[in-house]
C-alpha cells in the first residue's frame, strides 16, 4: 500500500467527513492486523478481550472528553441518529404524555416526525419561516412536557446554538454534527446523542451519553433493541456492535485527547470559522446565508451574489484540490464543513481561492 | 504497513469472523485512499458518486449471488439482525393478526421475544427440550398466520436446516450465519435477512432481500426508520448508511463471485464440514453435540468425552495457531466455525491436532 501518489485533497465534506491522517493510518493497519493478534480488527469476535478493551476505552473517552458527571452511561449502537429519533420517544415519552421540540432544519424535522408518530409533540419554535437560516430564541417549553429536544448544529443550513436552551424538563440534544467540537455541560442534559460520522469517526455507529436516572420512567414495555437501559446494561453488546466504527471512533477520540481535548478543538474551530466568515463578509462577491449570530463553526453556508459566476468559481476551487463544498440542494450555493480534523491550512486554501476569484472577477 | 511478521492464525471465530485475505488487503488500502479519489472510503460523502457506485454494486451482488427473481429489492441497514427481529412484525404483522416462529436457539428466541411484544405469536415448534441440538420437523404452520419465521443456521448450537420448511404464508428467514454458504431458492421467501458479520463482511451492516409485493399489507403507519419499503425507495440512503461495512461486504461478495459463487462456496463448505465431522465421529475422545442430520456446515459443535482432558487439548490447538474454537457458554466444549473464507487447510490443522491428541491420550 503506497500513499506516495495520494492527491492532497482539502476535504470539506459535510459527513461522512475528514478524519485525522494519523487515525486513518492506524485504522488501515488494524484492518490488516490488530495489535499483534494475528487477526484483523474486523475478523475477531466482539467478545474477544482485545475488542472488549476497545469498547471500554471508547466509552471512557466519550465521558472524559465531555467531562460527563459520575454515573452517566455511554452506549454505541448502529442505525444512525435517525434511529435515535425513533428510540427517544420510546425511552422518554409517557403514554399520554407530550414532548417538546425545536424545528431548525432537516434533521430536527425528522426527529419531530418520529415524535409525532409516537405521541403528542409540541413544536415550541421553528425557523422554517426563513428557510431555517436562524436559531429561534425566547421560546417557552411546556413545564409538563416529558422531555425537550433540540439539534445543536444544523449541518445543512449552517446554524448552531451558541448558548443552549435551559429547561426544567429533561433536555435531549442531537449533537451529531458538533459533538466534541466544543465543551458542553453534560449535567444539563438527560441525553446527548449523535451519529459518529462527523467529529467522532466513520459512519455506522451512534453514541448515546445519558443519565440513567432519567430512564425507565415511562411505564412502557420496551423492545430490548429500543431500550437504552438494556443496551447500557449489556455494555453495548446486547447484539453485535458496529465493531469497526466503534474502533475508529475510539482512535479519533484518543487523537482529540492527545491534541488537547475539546477546549483545543474549540479554539481551532473558532479560528477556522473566523478566517472563513471574515472572508465571506469582506468580499462582496460572497454572502453568508444565515443569521450572523447563529453561524455554525462546523458548516459555513454561503452563496455568490452573482450566481452566474458559480461555474468559473467551481473550476477554480476544484483546481486547488478542494472537495465537498457544493451546498445542499435545499440551500444551494456552497457549504464548507470544517470539522475537527480539517486543518486551518485547508481553510486558507479556500480563502485564497475566494480572494483570487474576487480579484479576477471583481 | 508490514504484514511480514503477521502470525498465521487459523481463525474459527463464530462471528465477526474470518474474511478473505484479498478482501482485507483491499479494505485496508481503501482506508488510506479509495480508488485514486485522494480520500479514504470512510471520509467521503455517502452521496458521492464513488460511494453510490459501491452501494449499487453491493445490492446487485446480493441479487446475483443468490439468483433473486426480478423485482426483489435489497436494503442495507445498521443495527444488526436483532433490529430485523424488531422490524419484521412491524412490516409484516397486521394489527390483530398473528405470526408463526420456530424456536431453534438463542437468536430464534430473541426474534420470538420481539414478535411477542408486537402481537400474537405462535411458536409452531421448538427444540428447546434438548438444548436446541436438533431442527424440529413435521410441524404445521397456521394457514392464517401473517408470516412464518425461522432461523436457517443456529450459530451457537451448530444446527442448520438442510431442507427449508414450506409454507403457504409469507416465509421469512434469518440467514445471518449461513447466507451465501449455499444456493437458496429466493422466490420461496418474502424476506431473507442477515447481519453481515459471518459470510458477508464485517459487523455493522444488515442485508434485507425481499419481495416488495409482500410489504405494505398491514395497514400500519410505520416510522420511516422501521419501514423496509421506505429504505428501499431511498436506496438504503434514507439516512447515512454504514458505509464501510457495506463497502467491505461488497468486496467480499465480489470475492465469492470470482471464486465461483455460492455453488462453489457450498462445495468447499461441504468438504470442510465432512473433514471435521468425520474426525469427530472417528475419534472416541470427541463427540458431536447435535443430531447428525441437522449438523451445521458453518458451526461444528463438539465436546470431549472426558472433560478433564480439555486443558491439555486447549494447549495443543493454541500452539498450532488455532483461534476461536471454545464453545459458547450455553453448550460448552468446542465450536469450530467454518465460514466461507476459512481455508480447508485450517480445518486440516485442527483435525491433525485432534488426531495427535487422541494418539497421545487414547
């Protein structure tokens, strides 16, 4: 396996997305042989000592990186955060009870759809009126809701909560696209969950970090596959877990820890975001698509003021080795995703291209 | 990455299990860079052209290898076959209807548990009376059942259907541990499904092969995540699929095709099974644990007639580089799993160890 000819790609993909090169190297080695076991990581039992060690370490790293309070539990499951949308009402909604959601985009909307199939669902606020270009504020959560759900970062629309809503009811957050990008106060949440395929690792695993004291209160008889408490009691091994996705997530979390943890990730992410957003704001040719105060550090969405110039701009960034910045069809324009593993040098390349294009065509 | 020092392990693991060396090499390369894209397979969008090509090819290979009739559909999901246990009643059981199951072991039992949570469930036959050491025969399936479910191969207990039960109601089969090990007549089945982590690939993906005409008949309003028809309509991309597990499954299926398909797999598996079972039957020191006519070609379970000799037998096979043959705690003794990718040479090593041990201690 030679990496000598590998093209230098600046990977702004929205997810699955860039992972640290060190992680990829180790992840590839372990496919051939995992730590002198003579076996590939993907051809050994999930109940073998080596993999049990991986699972325990992955759980510990989630808690350590996020500074989870004593007693919080971690579970890794397949199915994506979308399966979480489906499981959450089953674990937290009492029959006849109601849930509260904020609608801030595609994935929040899918979570709401699942909740509505399960019971009464109050959408306490929505930014649908302006194509989800802002984060609603000043809303009220019904005090008798069984839980309150929101989406911390909206990958498609490029918005992000800067301050988390407070609530007297159990707080549940889908952090799929910004988990581990900044410190959070875990004790404020009954449940934080997210698909792995942004900052945590490859697609295929979903992490659930929760306060077990908030489970088992609905009186529902749950399917064991839907039951977070069951999965926790079985250490994520009620059935065969998504072994490799958990393993590469563990490597990526170890990388974050080695780099200085989520505080350092936040510092880097803030620097990258500032560099790009400052450029968007300075160059009249480009325009951000979201409310400035709600701009995501993870996904910067922007358009060209003259859409006719898009093809020639596209040619320029492609020539510079930039990949994955075409915007989602529901927003158009561009989206530069700047997850933890994206070096600021890649953002600089994009910024340089934008500058160069502006000069040529300004 | 050097493979020069890799120990030669004879991998009899029950799953996740041995994969072809060629597949592992390519799978490792693609972690570093996937087909000159400059990106790892795990850091590119699942909606990128290269990965869409992988998904389409994986779907095609399932249908091609199994000779599925025109119109059958393939879906890859996360969550394991255990999620299938949960989804099946939702997709096939009418409210107020009933399902029929055969109970042949741990995983059949879990499928039944899920079915019972969903509605009336008739267990038409069970081999629990003899610790699941045989496959029940001559049972009747109620003609008014919405579907009939069985488990083609029982990994833990080492039994396998040699002839599939016939039924006038839609037939559903969990083939997790013997899919692609032999030809099947797909047209007989409404749904065949299985976790990837035996013959198909690594843990993390589950394949569903089904006749879409048998879906949508229950009148239930399904969650989109539970709805096989929805996943099929979205080409397994309703949400982010388990990218790498699908990719390595595709490679493994391509390997099977290149080797001669499932007919050739069956020929090899039969030869391996004959070699081992003949040895078990010939040597008085060993004894098979299942009914001879129901012996699994995938998982051979056996015990020592004198259990006190186990520690010295264990030392011998470990010294020979054999891995993963300790039996499941619910059967004890030994279980040699001989999936598609296990070469007959590894079975020969085990047989030689058994012979040698018998001579020394006979």
